[in-house]
C-alpha cells in the first residue's frame, strides 16, 4: 500500500520501504504545454520524446528496516 501527495511540481510517494520523490512536468512549458513530452515523427514513424522540463526518474530515499519483535508475549 502506498500513499502519495503532490506539492506544486513534486509528487511524494510513501511505500513500506522508501519515499519516492518525482518531479512533475512544468505546466507552463512552451514546448510540451505541461504534458511532459511531444510527438515526433521521423521517416513516417511516430515517436514520443520526453520534454526537457521534467524527468520521469526521481529520487528514492530508503527507510530504515523495521525491528522485528522477538518477544511474542510468552511468559516462559
């Protein structure tokens, strides 16, 4: 289960093992109009290029592993 929150152009996703930070496309970018990419056709083949205003690769901040509880409440 993961939770996410968006603050301006940054999306923060919290999972069990890490926090992921991903920067979203610029909504005011004149090249892609906030879509993050644009259609390019070369030699009749349509392709999709990423815009310079963002990168789908983000940052991963690993969380410390949880300690295991070895005391199961057994009185012996």
